[in-house]
C-alpha cells in the first residue's frame, strides 16, 4: 500500500472516529452549561412570582408565624425539586426556626452547603410591607434584596441543575435560617443546624446580597460582637466633684473610656477594625431593658452621677484581631479615674470569616464562570462594605466559601430597599454553572 494512501486512510478513519464518538458521547460541558442558562431564562416568570409572594409575606424576625409562613413557601418549592425538607423548631432559642432541605445525588462528587435566610428587619408594624414595581428593572419591597431574592436565585440554580440531570452529581444541603437579622440566644442552639450542615460540606455558598453589586462577592466578612460598659461612681453634690474622696463620677469615667477607645493608636491602627458606642446613658439611677434596648435614667444637673452605661459593637476580620482588640479595650477600661469602677463585657456574636486561600480560589472559579457567560469578572468586596452574615458560622468548617451571590440591590434595612430585577436571572445562571463545574472537579 502506498505510504501516502496509508496516511490518508489513517487520517480519514481517525476523523470519522472522532466525529462519531463525539456524537454518541454525553453532552459537552459548554452544551450542558447552555442548557442550564436556557432553563433559567424560561423560568423567569415562575421565579418572579415566587419573589413577589415571599416579599408580600411579612417575615420580620419576631413575627414567628410570618417567618414560618415564608418557610412553608420555600419548603414547597424545594420539595418539588425532590429535596427532603425539614423544619428545625426555634423554641429553644426564642425564634421561629430554620428550613433545612437536602438532596443526596446518586453520583455525588461534591458536598455543598447553600445558605440563605427567611427573616427581614421589617416587623408587622412597619409601613413597608409590599412588593412595588418602580420600572422594568427595579422594584422595592421588604427583604427583596436582603434576602428573599437570594433564596429565589438559589432555587432557580438548583431547578436548572435538576432539569438537566446534573443535580445527581451533587450532595446539597440548603439552610434558610429564621433569625439572621436578630439571632436567637444562645447562639450554640440558634446556629446549630447551620454548623452541622457546614461540617458535612466541602463548599459553602451564601446567597446574601453582599454590597449590593453583582460584580462583587465576599471572600471575607467581619465578625460582629456586642459589648457593654457598666460604670459606677461616688454620688455627691456636684460642687464636690473631683474631691479626693468623691472623684470624677460615672459619666466622666464613661466619657474617658470611649474617648480613649476613639483616640487609641493601637485600636485605630488596626485595618478593617471598627468599634462603635451605639447607646449611652447615665445619672443617679439607671434602669436598662435589654429585651427592647431601652434605658431610663434619673438625675439632676447638680449631682455627681453614680451610674453610666454604654453599649456598642466591635467588628474584626479575624479571630486574632478580635482577641487583640478586646485586650486593648480592657486595658483602657482598667485605667480608672479616681473613685470610679468600670466593667467591660463582650457578648457572643458573629465570628469573622477570614479571606482564606480556599475562598480566593472559589472566587476565581466564580469569576471565570461569570466571564465565560459574558457577565464580566467578579471581584472581592472590601470587608468594610459588608456586615456580618450566617456564612461566617460555616466558613471555618469547609474548604472554600464565598458569599454575596444573591440579588443586587440598594438601601437595605430601610423602607427604600430596592432590588435589581435582572440580577434574578444573572445570578442564578452564575450559581448554576459554578455548581456544575464544582461537580466536575
């Protein structure tokens, strides 16, 4: 056989084999991803309807029945996708509870945790209660961006994966908490369902709205811990203030402490650290009600104050930074003015979510998905521009975590809260393709 003919024959057979093998093999990755995107586009009317219904159902944290009603709404949606749904009762931590939904795919290659929350900051007495269209791209409503839109985005992504047979490649746990905006106590019980799910997972994705910009995501979040300063002084007529046996009084001591916090170079020099006194009171008598954060005092202008109270919070990017800053604050408190005492106590709070190497890798994967879909790169949110969130309780238990995958919007926690409606599909497409690619790794 002629050498050139032999080469021609081998080349022709190779091409035939390649073409026919490709035709009979499973769909290529780009083809599957396009089917995920197409499914989400087709489901937009359903997604928008679910968003409107959930926004129009009041679920202020302390409206326990309302939180449960929104939980039922999403329970039904997850059940339709084949998830096993469970309601974790919240009586032990004085809240409505949490929705947990699970799907163990037969060919699971990844264990993922998806995180959202059902509650909002708008209780039944708020004037802000309904979904209202502003224009084709924007709408207002209580919790539309923070974060009922994120819950809908999560469902859209999972629906697309389910419709295309890809969900079988994932072990998925969804936790929608009922007390993100006002956590129940103790936190060990309030966050137990979330922590348990995180310990089972490899990857955690949070569908909060981050800084409200779909071009960003969170690889880190600062923790939030509340503090309380209780100060006592020696009561006396104001004409005797500063006398050796009378001293400076409680209000002066409280003022000294918070001014020293403000001016201390070690505290102010900590990047990403903030500490703020949110409430202060002082006088001859002081009654504090921690349930509704109200304080009443009695005193006269001609009396040295006996009591003072200051409450605030501290936000840090790492556990080490928080520990270091607490110690510095305690040292400042210990430098008492004459005849005064002061005690600084820190409450339990949200832990920090540090910017780990795994989180940065996950952001890179997510950003590549976004670029491949034509939505541009995704960059990390500056931690100063985002508050604490439930993902912080999960981040230390997984290899990779990011947050801020929810609905874009603005003016959260106000009666002007606005959602950017096109992000409902955009973010769902990104999430679906990210989950698909994670399953292929």
